[in-house]
């Protein structure tokens, strides 16, 4: 998983571990997907998804962050279920490493 061009989680195991660690820092998260969902079939059992999102996070100290961004992912069907193969989310208001 990549956020704003930076690798956040290199594997499913890293994502599970990282998200578990966030439970001590983040009190709540509200995620709303945009109505602009796009699904592009790439091959049998393989699709690209893209959509806007709005996320509100409240940390354990009560601080609140609102974020609007865009999410893309390649998703494949394995063992009867769909799984993210690659995912990227970006927030256009986040500081960028690119000048």
C-alpha cells in the first residue's frame, strides 16, 4: 500500500501489524467513499478500482483530521474472494516531496 507516493505497507502482514498499532493512537476513523466509483476490468478475475474518499480521524487526545483524497487499487479474485493486490491513496493537500 502506498500513500502519496510513499510505501506505507510492503505486505499484507505489515498492513495488519501497522493497523493494529494504530489502534493505540487513533480513537475513531470514519471513511466515506465517493459516488464516482470506477471499475475497469483488466483480465478475468482482475480489476482496477478508483474513487474519491473523505476520511475523518480522531486521535486518542481528541485531535481531529479531515482528509479528502483519491484511492486506486488493483484487485484480484482468489479463493472465492476479492483481495487488494496493490493500493494507493493520495491527499492533494498533503505535503509533497515533489516541488
